[in-house]
């Protein structure tokens, strides 16, 4: 009886030590679910979801504080992917957060720009080059089309230009095959 | 013909239609009034224009330089004036324009100074740069820059060099005719390839439906000072595919996702070998090529065409007929419909095939897939086309990739045998381009995430740096003030109170600001005429008066 208790206590101590050591050794930094959600989000950093950037929104979804249908740039496809990841039913996009738009980049009318740097401060991905009282310009390859630079501009010189289809971006369309009516 | 030949899996036997265009001698196309030369005629990065609108250029002059490791230069095909550098229609199924240089020819066809390259005296690297600057690309259809392909790298010895004279695609005969007429020059180009790759074995594979080409190449091979084996291979489509020909000749299969150099092979088209010989032995850049114009025309034939010549000129030269139902660039199996005939011939244009309802009757409407797997039997890449079709149609691109979608060479055998007439290859092309687009989007979003995270980090860092700087400055000032009054006001309180320090700080700042104001004297006040000086004095007096008036009511208010 005494030996049995000793053995049980021994096992408890050993397992406790192993568990405690692994908790320190294999500690996971951050929330792995938030990471996965963040990888699905389009990284526009536009804030239309109501959070300051994609990462905070991902963390909110992971905690269950936000719904999966608040990201218009991700579109229905994004919602579907999030639903697959989280094992919930996909739903349609929440219209209150905006509607999906064609992919665009910002364009600064350099004749009108006064060089106030307000758009530079607003850009979440540092895609605007310029300095105080100098002309500003968009680095088109790095612009996510978040539209955050539009409201601060005092002279309304920024417009969104939809990305036109050109040869490097051209895609084969889904073939349309007419099926023969047999009945 | 003692060589043991192997067989690749699958393949089909479509009607050849080769004799239509081989009966006539090679014609040179007349010099067009206008040449439109696209800058992206190869795989890799677009060449960068190095001429300006209005410049006069000579035949063979480089007009756009290679940019990046996988790229090739582009040259003027004839002498004339550069009229535009802009977006022009190019031969592509989408009909979208691309960057082109338009040259108005002057009819003189004046060559730029060019000389043969002494390739044996050059290092391989030097020679490759020369070939890149001469615009050499693979002329078999893929237009991969030859200079890159001729550099196997030290890790990949390339003992076997295969020259591809297969030309398995129906209707096309430009390689056949080239071998018949320029066999010696092709083998001179092969000698340069051997020199660059260090190959010990050279094989020329030609399908047995081209006996004249085989005879001509064998006669030329006998004259060469190195061993070239000209092998007649059985005619089966796609036996002229690089991987298929390599397997037939050597029995070696290129593993999925690997390149032929990984198994010690390199495959070049005969047209590329000819262009290489022209480049090395004459110093000529790639500015023209043989194009088969065939199908629904009066005189199907092969034409020597300057790059940039419009398609419709060539079709008219071959005699255009009524009731054509479209034009393909390439053959009927892999060719691409060209929506607009105003487009120029590019380095990839091996054939212009004019369709008619008799030659190419419209396909009956597609029926659903019945999973008969005839496509799987025909597939030369040993894939499961019926499964790929299912995944591509459903948008399940991940599964399609698991089924080795990217090993598909788009040869069209599956569509050819499909009893339901499903355009299978169109689905694979769609799936491939969706996957590439996805990949691009992912890269863009990763870049955006990285930049956003760096921005947050930078903002934090700037805030911390600013706070640190302010704290250090305040500390320094306090220490300075603590030292100064201690000397002056020794008899009074030994240590000045906190309030005194603050007051002193404010006083110092005020004094500084006033000094600055006084320093900032108005500009443009030297060398003035007495009149202007008088005027300024008047203005100053008026200002002083106003200032005085402005102060008075305030003071009177304060008093009451």
C-alpha cells in the first residue's frame, strides 16, 4: 500500500517536471491561430473592418471578438477561407464595413499637390515618397489601395486608379463550354 | 541507324499536312514600310529601349538592351527612323498591346558595322554576354534566352547535346526547310554550343517524315571535325517536345519539377543553332527568321521574314483566300489564335496558319466528361488529364498542383483524343494562370505586411528616440543652470529653488527668441535708392503708429 502511494507520487512528480519543462521549452510566442488568420487577410491595412490594420483584426477574430465577414478587400473568397480555417459556416460580407471594389492604386496629381506630408503620415505601408513642401508621389508597386490617404489630403489631389489589365497581368479565363442538349 | 531508340508514353498521330508548304523555295518577304518590334519577345524581363523617337537606326543596331539575368536584347530589323516607342498590338490571344518600337524603314536596308566573333579566343562568360546582346533566344517556340541556357553551371555537366529537328506539329515546316537548305550552318552553330557546354556527345533527332532533311544533315555531319549522330526518330506527336525527344534518343526521363540539365542533357532547336552560327560567324543579331505561312492560302510556303513585319503582309504574299475562319500563330495543336492581323512577326512566330471551315471544321459542342481516360493514355507527360480537368473546373487548384499540373506541356493530345470534345488544355492554362496570379498576390500581401510592421516599429522607435533626446536636453540645461546661479548668487540661498530654475529657463528661452528675431533683418534692403528708403521709412513709421494705437486700448482697459 505504501509502495503504491510512493510509486503514484513518483509518477506525478516526474510527469509534473516533464510538463513544466516542456511548457518553458516549447512555449509558443503569440497566437498561432491569429498568425494563420493574418496569412489569409489581404494585408491592405485599410481599417475597414474597424481595427487598425490586418493583424489586430486577425487577433480579434482569434479571440472571438470580431466576425469573419468584415473584410471587403478579401471579398467573399476571403470569408470562405476564414470559415474553412475556423470550421464555421461561411456568411456573406457585412455591408456596413464596405463593399469589395476592383483593385486600385492611389494616384497623386502632381500639379495640385502642395507637399503637406499628411498623406505620407496616413499611408500604412510607407508607399508615398516625398517631403515637406516637396512633390509627393505614390510608389505604385507598394500601394495596397487602402484609400487611407484620400481623407487627409487638403487639396483633394489623390484619386484611386483601377489597375488596368495588361499583358503581364493577363489571365486565362475560365473556359466556357457549351454543352450539347441531349434530352 | 544502329542507335537503340526508346519510346515515350502516349502521343497521337494527327495528319501531317507538311507537303503543302515544302514544295516551294524559300522566299524573302519584301521590306515593309513600317516595322513594329515588340520589346518582350522572350521569356524573362522586357528589354529596355536605348533609342529615342526620331533617331535614325541601322539594320542590326541594338534598340533595346537586355535587363536582368534572364533577358535578351532587341535589334532593328532594317534601317530607318524610330517613329514611336509605345503600346502596340502584339500577337497574343488576349489582343492586348505591349511596349513596341516602331521603325519607319528608309528602303536602304543599311547594315550597322558587324564582324564575326572569335569565339575560341573568348571566355564562355564573355561569349554568353555577346550572345545575349545579339538577342539570341530559342526558336523552337519557348523563346528562352539562349545565353542563359548555354550556361549549365559548374554543378551540372552537360555531356549530351541534343539538336531538335523533330518538328512534330502538323503544318509547320520551317525547321524541315532550314535543315534542307542550311545544314552546314546549323552544324557550325552546334560546334559553338559544344564549345560552351563542353558536351562530348551530339545527337540530332529528326522525325522520319523528313527524309530530305535527314539526308542533308547527314551529308553535313560527315564534313564536320566532331562526331554528330543524325538520328531518324519515329513520327509521333509530340515527339519534337524537348523532354520527349530526349527520352526517345537517350531513354532518360527528366524528373518532375527538374530541368534537362539535371540529367546531363541540353536540347536546342535547329533554328537556334542556325541563328547562333549567323551570330558567331557573321556577327549578325537575330533580326529575321523562317516562318511557314500555310493553311487556307493560295501558295503555302516558307518565308524569310524580318522581325516586326505584319502578319497580313505575309498572308497576302502567300495569296489570301476568302472565307478564312481565323489565324493561328503556331500549329493546330499548340498554336494560339491571333485576334488581330495587324500584329508583327516576333521571334516566337514559327508558323502563320490560316484556318478555313473545310480544313478545320468547327468542333461539335462539348459533352460532359465520361471519364473514359483516353486522355490519360494519350498524355506524353504521364499525367491524369481527366482529374486535372475536374480540379481545374472546380477551382481546386491545390489538388491540381498535387496532380503535377505544372508538368503539363500543353501539347493538346488530351483535347485531340477527347470523345466529348472538351477543350482540356484551356482548363489547364486557366488553372496555371490562376495559380501564378495567386502567387503574385501572396507576394504583394507579404510585402505589405512587412512594410506595415516596419512602419509600426519605426514609429515606436522614433517616439522613444524623441523622448530620450528631450530628456537628455532638459537634463543638460538643468545642470547648466544649477551651476551658473550658484556662482553668481553665492551669498543668497546656496541652492536655487526648482521654481527659480524654471524661471531662468524661460527667461533664457525668451532671450534666445528675441535675439533670433533681431538677427532676422529684412532681406533685399541693401543698395536701395533714396526714394525706396524713404518709402520704407514711411511704412515703418506707419507700422509703429498702428502698433502704438493697438496697445493703447488694451492698456486703458487694464487700467479701468
